[in-house]
C-alpha cells in the first residue's frame, strides 16, 4: 500500500497547511494510507481532524469581525496592513475588504472538508458507534461554520454535499427557513440521536461533545428568535459543567479543557505549526492596546474579571499580553499555546437567563433566570443582583447583555450579542457611529459576487 507523509495527504484532501492526524494530542503522526483514504475508521479520523484543523486558521476572524466591530476594541487610525481592519471598526464597509474575502473563502473550505466526510461515511464499514461520532463531529463543525456565516452575512448559499465548481456556480442564497433547517437541523439530529459522547478521555479531549452540540443549538435558537426551544435545550446542559471558583483559572494555559470549557480550538506551542503568535499583544505598557475606555470603565474594583484585561510582561520577550490570553513563548518553536475557547459554561448560564427572559419576564426573587444570571455575576466576586433593580423584561435583558460584555471581552462574542439582543445601534451610537440596520450584516465579498455573476442567485446585501 502506498504511504505518504500525513501533511502531504491532508494537503491533497483539504488544502491544509498544517495539523496532522493527532490534532487533539497535537503530536506529529506522519503516515496515512492514500489508496483507501475513505475506508477505515482511521481514515475517517484523519479526515475529521482536518475539519477541526481548519478552525485553527479562523481565530483572527473572532477579533477582526466581532471585537473590532463592537464597543470592546478600536483602531485609532489605519497603518500599513490594517486598512481593512480600520474600515470594519469604523463601519466604512466595502465589498472588497480583504478580511471579509478571506473569511468567506475560509468558511467555504471548512464546509467542504465536513461535506467530504459526510458524503462518504455512510458507505464505510467500521464500528457504527464510532461512525456516528465522526459523522456527528462533521455535522457539528459544519453547523458552527454556517452559523458564523449567517451571523456575518445573513442567508448565504449552502450545500449539504460536495459540489463541483460548475454546481457551486448554480447555488443561490438560502432562505431564512433553509438556513435554520440546516444549522439547527444538524445540531438537533446530533442531540436526538446522541451521536456524540458526553466527554472524551486523554488525547481526544477537545473534540465536539453532546454538551457542545446542545450549547450551540441553544445559541442558534436564540439567534433565530426561538427562546422557548433555546431554554429547553440549554436546560439539558445546566449542571453538566461547572463554573470554576476563580474565573482566571478558566484561561490558565496549565488548566486547559477544564470543567468550565465546553468547546475550544486547541493549540500546542511545543509542536511546530500547532501553536500560534501572540494574541492581543503590545510592546510597551504605554502603547495603545485598542481596548475601549467604555469596556474598562464597566468593571468595579471588586470585579475579578477586571484583572483579566490588564497586561502582563512575557518573560525573556519585549512583549506584554492580556492576562486572559497570557502564555510564555516556547523557546524552540517561538509559539504560544492558548486555546481559543468558543463555548463555556458561563455562556450556557447567561444564554439560559436570556432565553427564559425572552419567553416571559419573571419578577420573582426565585426566578430561574435571575439565578442563572447571578451565578456568573457573583462568581466575579460581586454581590447578587436584586430583581427589584430589574423591574421589567428590557431591564433584565440589558443586565444580561452587560454581564456578557464583562464576562466575555475579546472572546469573539460581543458584536453577535449586540445584534442578537437588539442593542447594536444603541451601543455604536454611544461610540460615535450612527449605523443603519443594514450594517448589522457585512457586505457580500465582491470576489463571490463576481464568481457567481448572477444576481438572481447571489446578490449584495441591501444598503451596500
């Protein structure tokens, strides 16, 4: 049987530049069977790992397209190589923005990898339980990817299978119902069929779990304005994870995949090409970090989360990192190794509080929504919120939104929260940006419009 090095095989399959079979223990494994790449369980494991590996290349989009877009981060003026970022930050949107073009193409490639697995796995002959897991993982990652595209651009062309170039040119934008059915439908099937384990041992830690599918499904339901369904599925996650006593421990690089983390993009700085560069770094404490004064002013003296957005010196390097993303640099690879946490239990609790409040405001002191909100609030070292200070549905919604801003800064949540909860225009007005409704979505990249070249299939978002 013909053997080649893993990197060559995965590149041939997916256009992948790094990340091999052992993505989850992040140690090199160099051989893969090419002649029967989609036959054995090992073959499909490699293919699924290729789906996860693509997520490593997407971390910057959470910063560029979510944090800079929000009131958490800003850019004073464009410098060499930052014009596209500046335009996003200042709502000077154009369809030729390189960050938008790269993100669209990246997400499309991620979908392609998932569809490669899903197209072939039903015909494979190996353990049915493992087959269901691999299929569930690919469905979860595809749903996450399409959810990202939906939140950035609205309804987009979508496909459940690998298509040829010619077929791709004939796929038009999906409807709202079709996007919901694809994203929520895949996640609901994973949950209903229990396709994923509740947890993994050892080297597989970090793969998608049933809890991750439920959590993402809850967020999808909220985004599509279905709060009762969101509350129902999020309730199934309550108690399955736990808030760590010290919020700083959630981000400790020596405490990865701890009991609060539900799903994260994994990195390992000791393995070449499995680490990353410094996140949110400055060279001197006098440098402008871009942190919003509004965000920094939200934290009281007693809020334990305040310290997480302060900067700390990296040993042996003239660099300061935000404490939330602090790590030392590996002396051999010169990489850093923080994981990018995408879903954690604090998110579940605040989403659950949001969903219950959207179903109907509960003004009692025993409100389950208030209990969930206060679990996160008091973990930060603060006194519990009193329901008398949140006298109606909007006041409670605003309290949840504020808590989310203080809990998740720079984790790629803020812009999506503002849009979902209806406060984006108000928050941006406070920052000096009088945005319009159409700017809640980004423009479709010109590269895609020109490629399809058919406005009955793919048209620009209104307003652009």
